[in-house]
């Protein structure tokens, strides 16, 4: 009997129309009327679907991905100034830094790729890697391309020592890392990490965080294309 009463409470409490009745004893709880459970709920229901107040995303398959807006010197200046003085700096504090870095961007004649790289950089080290002439106060040491084959060989030797269930795939992954090292300007911190990898596939979880964002995305793209 108690079980059926509980189910009845749930059913009547969730109904939006017609108004449900609360099952309180006469004169108790929220029902002050002597008729008790015959008193209907007043006002709006307590629970309403959130769909009415929530924007539904447009999933039209005909719409392509949002185009990335190219970064100009204004965007570069705002991004670099935010890194220097903080994202939450007030306008008065931010304005001189923005003016300074806009002028520096224009003076150094950054290419479109350099501007985008600086704009996407998360810290000063990333800025220095993207455009050394724009950020001369900090130097990022780059591994020589001639060292990259040796780095690849070290990874391969370690993989061989540990066992290789998918040898061909591992070789292609190592080759992709070597090409990136030679062509994408690896900082020495990234190269040092790669030298100690047990398997090439471990680059993403162990070494990727050491790379500036633009470099990290390049390496991830190379590795994703390995089949």
C-alpha cells in the first residue's frame, strides 16, 4: 500500500496538466484545507523543461567549420600585451603595452604565419620561438637539423630493446618525428624529451606539452597521418 501511495505521489507531482493534488492529511503539511488531498496545486509547476530557455546549436551538415580569422598586428599586440600584463588588466594598464607591441609588429614586418603563431602562443617562450626578431629579449635554443637522425635512432634502439609488436608502424612514426625535428625547428627541450621516449607514440603524452602550440599542432598532424 505504501509503495502504491509513493508511486501516486510521484505521478501526480510530475504532471503539468491537469493540476495534481497533494496527498497530505487534512489540515497538515502544505494543505491547510479540511479537504486535504482534494486541494489542487496552485501556481506554476516547480519543474519545467530547460529547452525553452536554452539555445539549440545549429547542426546543419551543410555548414562548414568556422573560418579562423587571420591575426594582424592589432590582434598580435592584444595577445602579447595580455601575456605581459595579465588577461584581467584594466584598459589603462593594457593600452601602453598594446601600443608598444603593435608598433613592434609593424616594424619587424612579421609574416602572416609568424603573426598567427605569436597570436596563438601561450607564453613568452612560445612568442620567442614563433618570431625571434619580434621577441629578442628571450632566446629559444633550437636543435640542429643534423642531430635529428641521431634522435630518431635513439628512439628506435629503445623500441627494439623493449619489443615491437607493430614494427612497421613504429618505424613510420619515428620517421615522422625525425622529419618534424628537421623541418619544424624543435626547441632543445623537446629534442631532449624525445631522446628518452620508449616508443614514438608516446610523444604526445610525454613531450608535446614542451612544444609551442603551433609546433605541437604540426607534430600532431604529422603523427595523425601515419598509417
